[in-house]
């Protein structure tokens, strides 16, 4: 059936020679698989009039809900309207009269174009190699930390206002870069970033309150116990079904549906590049269960089984198996033949391997399966080796594998090719599938090779009434170069027809420079020159309220040893090393052993540890600096023979006397004789702990062990008059013969 379709389409192409040359170039450049991204966007809620223009199309469509969003898609929320979309775990809310376009969504980048209106963004997580950027006509707004942000662009003059509830963003244009932190509102109007005005964030309006309620709804979603927040659509599951534990499957989600319902039946098929034929469900919850996980039939009820919770799932256009063959076509009936041969499908079952119908690598086949079913890489590798072959760069299943759901009554859905390719609702254009048609089915890999038409993009809708055509053409500023704009749909369709009705990678249709890297000038994006990676780093902590983490004016936590402030007051040559260093190294962390020039300090002084003020030499649990040690009994701990060593720590491998063993202390320490006479005992301990003190919160004295009275912390000026702690209850430490020789008193 493929040849007549191709011949008919080719007759309509002009000129034929140019198309064939274009197809040859595209095929040559498509030899190397370019895997599609593992995540997409999704509009999950609309209020009022919200329209969508697919990438490369000239018309708008009414199919907005549950349609996967990818590069080049445009969304418009009209007057008195709102919309909510998700990209991974991040939520993006559009206010009234807001135009948003997708510049780039892939596994590491989210780059959106805000032409006009109001956008509120909540970024839950941002990895070190991830980028979240909003390009606006005035400047680029790049998210530096997870948080809540509001960006407004004036429709008339493009004035930019950036508000930060919590978190931090970098605002960049050709004049420079500035950061906006917690509770701040910055406005940029014509003078560039250098002439911005920054003030306090005002009280929220109705849109802010609506966004806050949507956030609270997501925060308390029970489904996060079973799926990752990176799974798009998880937030809608709890309102339309319930979770159950089923033997052999574990946690499954059971939707509240009518009798006779079946997966992949109540919706339509649409063409979305680069994946090709994509299922778009009608249900408000109909995204996650149709692009992730698998369906199982338990006791006559359909249950959705998600993949592993602790991994970010890879998006798939439709996790179905396809039915074909002459027996299936004959058994369907004459009514379907009017619209062309039938197309049939069924949901993939538990741990059944999904074989994409578009050009991908073996690594993509592994990832799209192991993140959605409970199998290992080895299982997928064996399946690829033994059950698939590559045909024109597209994996194809060999033989006729068995599928569990194909045998479930009512699981197979079918319609005509005409209805399939024109985005018609499947439920109202069903083809009856008798049992005889499934007696000898032929299962095929990938969606059928049917070239899309303009109607395959969705049901057409009139242009939004209150959007000026120039709004989306307004140039924006970006600091990350976006990919080239997608080709027009007609150009894509011609290449697909020449490829036998199979998807063609977009990069094969984009202009290329030397080396085959796609590039094209973008009139709608002004890309800023690259900046040094560290250019914005100093400004990030410069604001006292930059983020929920401690501001830069505080002492840096002990987990960041490079930024410990009191390093300048240490003796020359003192270097702080990492925990559990051997005692022979110069300075293990928080153990001032190898700080040799201690003689230049006042007699009896103890070196301040990281995060301790220099004026507090005596720590609560370290009676090191009690100079009148000579007034103790000869057998008492810390006598005159050890004037600078901490009290009650003669040589024991753990903490002295009744103190608990330091968790990071090594089991065996070399004798103290091999250390400098004036060195303090080396004990690798957590960096956050002061000398000889159990771990405690930063800059707070730790409570002493219960079996020892707490020593009194004397004020620095009166340190010499502080009485020593009682030691009647502490027996003399064992092995006194190994104490170091006393040194001269000073």
C-alpha cells in the first residue's frame, strides 16, 4: 500500500528533481542517529481561550491539552485567560494575553521565549549541567537556583520586570549582567541591565494566589510516592484514580473509567516531529499513563504500572504495539476499507519492550525502556541483539513476538487510515475488531508508514483574536544559542514522503555548515557573546537574600573548606586537608596538628578552628587553654607535662576518658612522640567540629557528654582565671608511660 501513496504525493511535488536531491542529502545526513529528547512540555490546564500553533505550521489548532510541546511550538493565552504547562518537574504558568514559544527543550536545556505578558515559573530542581532560560525582548533571564520567579514583558514597549519569590536569576543583555535574589523585584526599561531599578517584591495579585494554590496542589500529590516528579502528568493522577498494590506488579494506578474503556481509544493521533505519530488523549489525566510505563489487565480492570520511581523516565510518543497483516485487514470489514486499510494497535504490557518507529540509537532504545519498565540493560541489550534488525536506520522487530494485551478482550483498537491521519477522534470512528481477525495476527514495529497531512497537526482553530501577528516575531535576547528553527511543515512533509512515510530527523532538514552541524540565522533571537563561566559567580552570593542557603556574608559552612574565612589568621604554611588524612600529613581537617608555628601565639593559646571566631580560643569541650595546669594532681589528666595538649587525651585511640569516640577518628594513632612538641593532637574529625568536641551545629557549642560536667567557657580576657573542670570522677588515663616528654613552660 505504500507505493501508490508515494507515487500520488510525488506527482504533486514541483519540481521533482529538487525534491529528490533534497531527499538524497537528507538521507545522507541522517546516517548518524540523532536521538530525540527524552522530555517534552505539556499544557495540562487552560482557563479561557488558549491556542497553540505547532512548530512549522501557519495555522493554529484547538488541540492544546495533553499535546506534547517541543521546539518551535507557540502558546497564546488570550484576554482573561490562563494556562499551566509542565516541563519535567518545573511548572510554567501563563497569565492573560501572554505569548510563549519553545526555543529548546531537551534533556539538559529548557529555553523559552516570552514575547509579551506574564509568566510565573517554579523550578524544583536544576542540575549543575542544566539550563533554564527565558529569553525576552529586553534581556535573558537565566535561573541560577531552584525557586519561584515571575517575569513580565510589556506588550507595547517590552519593559522587563523580574520578581523572585525565592531563588536567584541572572539578567543579561549587551550592557552586562545582574542578579536578582530573594524577595526582590527588578525593572529594566530601555537603559539596559546597568540602569535597572531594584526594590522589594510587592504583595501578590490574583494570578499569584492562583499560582500558589496550584503549587500547593502539587506539593501534596500522593502520586509522588510512586513516580518521579520528572514524570510529566503525575499531578493529575490523584484526582482521577487510586493507587493499589497488586501481586506481581507492585504499585499500580487504577483510573476511574466507564465499563468497556480501554487504553489508547479515547483520543486521536497527531504528527509531532521528530517522533512522528503521537497519541493525544482526551482525558484530563491522559498524559503520564500513555507516554510512560505500561498497562496491565488485572481481574478485568485496566491498571497502569509505572517504571522505577527513582529515575527520570524517558518520554515516548505512544507505548503501543501495532497489528497488521492480511488476516487482520480482511477481518476488519468493508466499512473501514472506505477510508483505506485499517490501522490497529493495543497497549504494551508488563515489561514488554518498546521498539521505536523513528531513527534512534541502541542507547536510546535501552533508556526509553529501562526507565519505564522493570528490566535491566542486559535484558534490553539481549532483546535488541536477538529480536530486532535495523532497516534504513529504524529498528524493526524480527519474527512475530507474543504480546499479553493483544489477547485481552477489547484491548485492540482499530480505525481507518484516513481517520488515523486526520486527527479524528478514534472513539467515534472505531472499526469493529472481531475475534477472527486476531486469530493469526501479524505484529509490526513502529507506527504505520503513513505520511502526514496538514490535518495531522490537529483540528484547526481560528487565530487568537487579541494577539498581534508581530508579537511572536519580536526579537528576544538569549545567552544560550538555541537550535535552528524547525523547517516548515510542508518541507517536513515532502521529506517524510520521500522517506516512505517514516519520520526524518529534523537536523537532516536543517541547513548545515562544515562538519554537518545544523545552523541557521535566527531573526527572532539575538544571541549574546559567550561569557566567562565564572563571570556571574561572584554576584550570586553578593546579595544577602539571594537564596534559601546562607548568604555570602555568613561564614561558609564547613562543607566548603575553600571558603573558610579565618584562613588568613593561620600561621604560614598551614594547609587544611580533607578528613581521615594520615597524621603524617601537614594538617588534617579540623586538627591543627601540622600547624607548626604555634610558638608565635600567646602561651597556652589554642588555634581557632574553621568557622570559629579568632577571639574564642577555648572551645567548650577542649580545656586546652587552661594555663594553670601545674596546680593539678600529678596523676590528673592534662598535668604540667602536657601544657599544650588537650586535657584528658594522653594517647588513647578514641576520645579521652568518658567522652564518646569521635566518629571520624582512626582506630589507631601513632605515638605522640613523633609529633612536634608544641603540636596539638591530630585527630581527623568532621570539619564542623571544634577541637575535641562532639559534632555540633555550626558556631554553636556542643553539649558535653552526660557523664561529665560541662566545662565553663571563660571569656577570652579572663581566660586565665577560669577554674578547671572537676576531675574527681575521671580516673587517671592508662598507659601514662607513653605521654610525651614535657616541654619548657612559658
